C-alpha cells in the first residue's frame, strides 16, 4: 500500500478565532472564503495535544448535519492523519449529536472530540458553521484549553495535511491508511452514532415504565420535533423503536443542511410549528430540540409551556422517578447565574448543595468530575446530569416522561403541583438579536458604571404601581470551588431587596453583531398569584430594566426578537 504524503502548508494566522461560549461560530462564508480559515482552527485545536498524546489516541468527529460539515470532516481526517492522530471515530454520514459525542468519548476513553455545529444558529450557505472541541471528560473544552487554542491560532504559520486522503462516511466499519514515516496505520472508524447513546439511556431510565405511558392501554400521544437537526435518527430509534411510540410521533426528523430554512432553536418563537400543533389538544406531550440535540423545550397538553428554569427544578424534585439517581445518589444541584432560582428552592428543601455558575456547560463539568454535581440546568433550554458532560435534550424528554409515568399526571398538573409546593419563580428572557456591537457594548459599559456607583445601591425604581429597591448590583464573578479558577464579567446583575433579579448579558454564541439578553426572575409564593401570566407579573421589572439600560434609546430596538 502506498503511504500517504504529509504536506506542510504555509498559512497566515487570524486574530478572530477565539472560541465563544461553546466553540468557534461564524458565518459559513467566513469558513469558506478566508484562505485556510478552517484548516488553521483545526491545526490550533490538534496542536493542543502533544505529539505523544496524539499518537495512538482516539478522537471523535461528527456534527449536526449542517452545510459545510462534510467538507470540514474530510479536512479533519486529512489533518488528523498528518498530525499523528491514531484513530478517528466518526458518526455515519457525519451525524453525531453533541450528547452522543459526550457519551461515546467517555465510553471509548477517547482523548476528545471535534463537533461540527453552531448549535441553535441557522445553517445553509448563508447561515452559521461552528467547530467545537470537547475534552476527555466528554465536556466542552475548559477555558485553559480554549485559551491555548486561541493563542496557537494567533501565531500559526503552517498546518499539516495528507491532501490525498478521503473517507467514505456512509459505510459503517474501519478504513485504514498508511501515512509516510509512521509505523502504525491511521484508522478511521465509521460508527452508528445512535447505538452507544441508546444503550446509555436504557441504563438510566425505566424503559418499561415509559413504554407503558407511550404505548399502553392509556397511552398519551407525543410529538417530538427534531427541527431538521441531528435528532431525527435519535428520536426515531429511542422513542419509536425502543419505547413504542408511533412513527408519526417524530416530526422534521430528516437532518437537513439548512434545517429546512428555519432556526433550529427550541423556543416559543422558532418552534412555533410545534406550539401550533400542540395547541390543538391532540398531544399530551411535546418537545423540540436544537440543531445538535443538546437543548430541549418541553410542552404539555394544549402547548402548556414549561420554562427551562422550572424544568430542571421539577426534575430535581422528582429524582425518585429516575433509576439512575437511585444508584448514583444525588451529590449536588447547579444552575447558571441567569437561570431562575426555582432550583434553589428544591435544593434548600431537600438539603442538597446548590451551585451557581457562569453561563456555559463547561462550568458544570468541573463540578461533576469532582463528584459534587448530579443534576443541572440553564434557562437557555439546557438540562442534564452527570451521566455525560453535555446538556442532553432527549435525556430531558425521558426524564419528564418518567415523571409523568410515575406520578400519573399531566405536564401541567406536575408543574402546578410544583409551584403549589415550592412557590413560583416567574422568569422571562428578552433577546435582542444582531444588534450593532458598538451600542450594545456601550450600553453594557454604562450599566456597569452605574452599578459601581454607590448611590445606585438603595435606589428605588417604580413602574406600573410596583416599587423595587436595589440591594446589590455587580458583574457576576465565579470562583470554581474545585480548582479555584476565577471567571470574571459573566453578566450584570441587579438584585432587589425582595430577591427579584434583572440581569443583562451579551450572548457568547452569536456570529454577527451582538445579541443582548435581559433575564428577569421574581419569586411569588402567594397561591392566588402563582398561575398568572409571567409577562403580566414581570411587566414592571421589564419596564425598570428598559429604563435602567436605556436599551431602546441606545440600540433603536423597540421590541425583542424573542421572548421566553
Ligand atoms: C451554549 C452553552 C450553554 C449556554 C449557551 C449560552 O449552548 O453550551 O451552556 O447556556 O451557550 O448561550 P448564549 O451565550 O448565547 O447566551 P449551545 O446550545 O449554543 O451550545
């Protein structure tokens, strides 16, 4: 067999390859048209591993099926071969959901994985593409690793490639290549990426109990919307084949390069089709996933909406319905800072430790690796546990179905019982997408200097007949209890004396301009008020947030793009 040549190609470094909240995300055109842009980032990522680590290691590769993924996978194969990686495991046709990558990294004891996704951002030639690196624990690379990738990317002069290798992504099995000056062959293994993940779920949940709920004599009808992202094959295998739900339960199940022209973002705005079909009352349970399958939105009968901050709290209060937690025990709960305090109430009542982390799943991973955390969630439609190191959309769906099966209640009944017991954290998030970066940054600066002014503390704001007095305002800072690392500037918080919070933060996952997020959280325990519309309950705090930030005046935006 002829050995494949390793070629060193000269390149010029870029200064904009700093990974965001979860990897490098840019417009497809940036990856396509800037010379060697993709190759540079892959080289910087592989460069994080020492030559001895690369040799003989197993690295996973796959993504959410979006446009440009196939090209990027072939580049990764050629460059992994040239950089001395021993073994690649790639999902068939490139398909690998983010949670499944995390699962298989852990199962195979791989050194890490490269995930080709821009998550919930739109795809297609005019959409976004992304490259994300996960480490050996199965989680998103921590800041010391993404920092190293960024540093390498800024000084890169060459990259290594075996230009004439190309792999058949459609056939399951091993392909072997001889590389010049290497003793051992370079192995590419194409796998059914749904398999390990399905086996894992079987060991976490009581499949028989869920089966009875979905296909027994009193079966409920479910509708799971994969939004033409990666989740179609996973939903079909797990929900339909294993758990007996009819095939019609899975909609938009064929991964498409442009997600059918939609945002693969499971929220009330972008998953409006699901909301509309659930409203008819035909289904007892519905869910949508994002492009790469880590986010989820849960809906009950007649499109009853479960806020993600409530979702994790409900799961925490019902861990007895999930066999996994019976065997592992519950070590701790966690939420990201902007997520509502609903989880805190369960933690306090059950006497379980609660951690408040910055936005980004990587912060949970550290706590999980140290055995301090079992269940966590974020307001950004992410829920998960220490079974892997990523949030997990289908896991959240099975968690809810398990709770419904054991409590024999609907989604709405479960939620209302929860509020009756713990009180309700009313929560809303306003997103202003693709705002010009300059006014967005100026707005954040102005709010921050306001918070630093001592006269701001103790100030009372009034709107729509309600008054709130500032108790504390800061830019959230986190000290990791495991390694002591400090992460600064994670969101501007205004906390009022009644515990209500208004938070301003710029998204770390956008690809153009800035996305401003305003998060509002306010607790109510009066049983006569807990069923009100959050938009009505929170309207005074929304007005106060807009007044403090001068958002409309500064950005020219009169309304948010998305309200959750
Ligand atoms: C990523 C992270 C999440 C985080 C989210 C925040 O999600 O994995 O942990 O909550 O970003 O997004 P933003 O910075 O836009 O608020 P994903 O699903 O995009 O990978």
